[in-house]
C-alpha cells in the first residue's frame, strides 16, 4: 500500500445528472424483519432522515413472493414464475405465486406513498433493491428443473426481461415519493460462484459452466441502461467480498459497488481506492451485524479510516462513502434492526468528523 496523498475524486462532481456527495451517509441493504410494511416504512424513514438514504424494505418473513428473488421475478416482462419445492421456476403464464409477489410489492409501494405523504420533510432520495441478472439466472429454474444459468439464451432473455420490466416499477416508486432521487441497488449474491463455475447442477453431480466476465458485464449494462432510462440517478451493484469481481462491476458502468469490509484483501482495497479516485461510490459494509452485539462506533470508524489512510486517500474523499451493515437485517428483531440504523448514522457522523479534518 502506498502512503502518498492522493487527489480527491472530482470526476463525479463534473458528470451531469450525478448527485455530488457532500458528506458520509448511511443506508441498509433492504431485507427487514417482520411482516408489516407500514411499521417497516415508518422505522426506516424515521431513522434514515436527511441526509441519509431510506429504502423500500423487503419483508421475506411475509411469505411466498416477498423474498428478494420472487420479488424481482415479479417485475419480469413477458416471463413469469411459480414456486416449486426446488425453488422459483420459469413458466409460460402467471399463476398465483407470481400474482402474490406482484401484489405484495404493489402494497409496499402504496404504503411507502402513504408514509411519505404524511411527512413534513420529504426525503432527498429513495433506494430500491433488485436481484441482479446473474444471480437471478442462478436462482430461477427452467421447466426441466435445471437452473436458467445453464443456458446462454435463458440468461440473455432474463436480462432483457428484467430490463424491460424495471421501468414501471421505478415509475411507481417515483410517484410514491415525489421529487426524490431514485437509487437502485442491484444485488449479486451468487456472482462469485457464477463466474467461477461452482454452482451445482440439478443432479448435484456436476457444476454449471462458468459465465464469462464479458457476458456478465453486458448483462449488467443492459439492466443499468434500462434503470437509468427509467429515472435512476445512481445504480450500485452489491457483491459479497470473497472473490468479488469489483473491476468487472465498475467496468460495466455501475456508479459504485457495495461490499462488506471485514473480509476484504489488500488487493481489493487497492481496487476500491482506484474506483474512488475515478469518481465511483463505495457503499462500505462497515458495521458487522453478525455478532451478538453491535461493534463500537470507534471500531467501525477505524475499519474504514485505517485502510483509507494507508492507501493514501485524502480525508475529504471520505464524503464519497455511504455506510451500510455487513448484511441484510431480516434475521434480526425489529428493535435490533432499528438499533443498527441508529448505529449506522453514528458511524456516518464519526467519518464526517474525519472528513472535515
């Protein structure tokens, strides 16, 4: 690692249509405990007021179709899914599972509109989460029970179908939170296995062939282009730290990358430093939520600040960071999840003090 001082990232400030980060802010990934969208929306928007980034919660405990995969699949255009014992399957026409997923998502957006409409001060931005095209192909099954990932044509069709379907969703969210910027988080939890060729076949005796990085980049471009055309001001791809294809994600045109910090290698930190210098956003999973207790704010600040300084990044460039938990919060209680959001805003405050010198 170099200790030479690097210039701050000014590229983003020069790009038209991009929000210029002025301070460290906070958000969470999307999965949230419980089954009450009204309670979730009120808590999230109460804890993540300006300047932070509230989000449309995912409530997997609500049941079929409220899981991230089924929720995203309900947006597909000219493709439909149903739920089988082995998981979500692509089918010829929508059935009750597809309609249930679409209905739950519509309810969440309507609840968001009610909560936002009752606020005295509206949010600057709102975030929505979608499963990315590669993890979608890894999670959905064909008629024969094999994963859609096995077939190039199915992968291509899924990316195109998702791109065609996201516009209506963003339009509804934009209407629910009038005037707010739309931020989209594309979740790719399976991307390392997709690119490494380690996802098992239906029989379990073999693994599916690895997808080429060039195809992954093209799939992301197709979806990101559609999101931006539908009004998204920022699109960030969320990946796990182990074998995370950070350079491919950014080369595909993502505005930033979301990644948990704890498992990052020195090489990955160097890649992130280069991305920050190029004007990209880092959504830093700096708050570890896997333990019985939340870590201290000072320790979380140090987990960002120490490698930041070792890489020679300027203190002022910390303002490009958005802090997140290390993982989703669906496995927590509502009280625990609320405490996580509070700790995140404290972490953002600590980093902002460093950014100001």
